[in-house]
């Protein structure tokens, strides 16, 4: 078992490395949500994180783990949004160049944010092959180190610090819910729950329209999506060979939700909690609401993954 996922010591080292560079985001509650779900729910507001999402944590940790020579040559990734922004800002804060491959159809608001954080953008065709090819070319030409948005152990460990902060404040949680996209957040969360939780389990929320992680747990191998027609645009990516074994061993369940449920949960977060959150953030709340009978009377944490929303394109 220990061969597959990193030690508690490694996670503790990550926490002390990442903490000085990120916001300790607030944890909030809502009596309305508690009444609706029948659970005591605490929200970890990563929409208030630097650059507006949890991904800052993994980006900072990954860059800090590089050698001086690697930092000098810069870092490269391919991302349609939040990791692009996270790596750009983390690199800027640490005096490192960040080369970002973004698909041509990435939201303009996200491209502008990357530029604002000093990221050097290369646009590619909106296919994974094209993105990977463009990133490989930059690796060869610039000597930059490739950092995967979710399938990199240092990134995964960094993402897990959101849940470790939450468990430090609320050590009696019975479950922590996160959205599932590329698998970095849920794998990191599951590690924190494994080491710091007491009788706590990790639960994923995933759109029905992009349910590759749910199917991967069923089949025992990494599944892909032929289509991913969901408003939760941050959750369209597939799991990777680094995070999948952690998810297989440490994640209790993945609950799938319909698009209408995601929209309704997002609207609840905006209306009731006054939180600007993106659709991906609403997926774990939608999952809890859908299966609320299972969590009645429990104390549940939800990681609100981010708040980078195109305000001109809201679903409600």
C-alpha cells in the first residue's frame, strides 16, 4: 500500500512548504444548506484562493520542488483555464518563466488572466494531442520543465493542503466532498483524509456528461469520455496514472449529477451563500443534495474548488 501513495511525512513537508505562499481560505456554513441536506455542512472556500482556485497550491508546490537550474529554464503546462492561471501566478511570484499552452477555444477571461499573471501563451488546436505536442515542443526548445495540471505527485500533494487545513479546523468531519476532473484535487484530498481524518471518507462529485472517473472505479482502469458536454468546464479532463491508484485505494465513492442539478447547486451558492463559484465547484454540493439521505446527521466538508467565472455567460 505504501508503495502506491506518499507518506504522511511527505504530506506534512508539503503543508509547511505551501502554507507561506497561499491564502488560508475561509470556512463558512449555511443554515439553509444544513436544513436542505440534513447534514452539518462546512464549505472550504478555495474560490477565495490566489488566482481564484485551489490549483495555486499544487502549482506552488511543484515549482518549489524544482532545482535552481530547472527554475532558471522555466516551466510549461497545457491547460484551458485554472492551472494555466495558477502556474503563471506561482511562477511569477517565484521569479520563474511560465510557458502556457492553451486551446484556441479557452474562455477569453482565462486567457486574459494568464497574460495578466505573466504567463507566455501558445495557442493550440483544442485537442489533447495538439496541446501535448505544443508543450513538448516548448520543452525541447526552451528546456522548460513540464508540469501536468493533475497527474504530478507534487501537484497532487499541494492540492491536498486545502483538505488538511479544513481538517485542522474541523477534525470531526465524516466526509469531504470534492469535484472530480483530472483527479489531482480528489487524490490530494484523499491523502489528507487518510492521514489526518478520523473515520472520515473522501467522496467525489462528477457530471453524468463526463463520468470517466466513476466508470474508471467500476472497471479498474482509466476510462475516457467520448463527449463531455457539461457546464462544469473544469471537469472534462481524464484521470492519470499517478492519481488513479490513490483514488482507487482512498476514495470511498463518486456520485454523478445531472446538468440541471449542477445549475441548481451553483445558483444556491450564489443566492444563499453569496459566493461567486464556478460550475465545477457546485458539483460536489449537487452530489450531496442528490444523495442527502446517505449523509443525514453527518458532518460534511465541501471543497469549493474555484470562482473563475465568465460573468457574461452564466447558466442562470
